[in-house]
C-alpha cells in the first residue's frame, strides 16, 4: 500500500521470470484477479512487462477474470 492513502491498493508488476519481458502464467493471473476483487477501495494494477508486449495481454486477461467492476 502507498504511504499516504491506505484505502488505495497499488500493484506494479514487471514480468516474471524475466523482468520487463515475461508474460504471467494463467494461475498467477487468476490469483491476482481474486486479490483485486477482494479489495474494498480503489485499485491500481500496472503491468510494466512491456518490452515484448506482454503487458496488454496480461491486463486484458486480468480484467476478464476479475470482472467488469474493476475497469
């Protein structure tokens, strides 16, 4: 959680195992989606694995699993 506003959930993901390159596996996306849905306040989830374009696919997969109320 950021230091100024405890209600905000901020998650920044850089790719794994290769930082900035790797896409996330479906089990990770599913677990992340559950975690995001469980939050009661605003959520910011940023995928920074952009070197080979994995961020967009990961973000769309997360939104699809988490549901429309997160967008």
